[in-house]
C-alpha cells in the first residue's frame, strides 16, 4: 500500500523534501512508517519528538490504509 507523508518545519529540512509517497506492507502501523522514514532520511532520527497526524487526526499506533495522508510536525514551543 502507499501513503503520502508531508514533512513540516525542521522535519522538512531534515528530510530535504516537502512530501513523499511511501510504500509499506498492508496493515503497517505508524511506527513501521517512521522506521522506514528514519532509514531513508537518517537526519530525521535527530528529531524524534514528532507529532504524527493521520488524515488530520493525532495517532502514533494507528494501522495505516492505502491512500492515508500522514503529516509529521515538530512540537510547538514558545513563551
């Protein structure tokens, strides 16, 4: 199955791309997607604190489906 991944802010810089189409086994979970992304773009490992949205909803353990859109966003901080 294929899912679309969008990278934001420092994660976009670390990956060097704005978005990517990633092929995974059917039934793969978000954690498996993250491991694939860390393999492709090792610099992403430096940014382990990541908010994961699947089709606009927070999720870190959801089983992915064909055509899902996954957004990777660094945590927001400020003062």
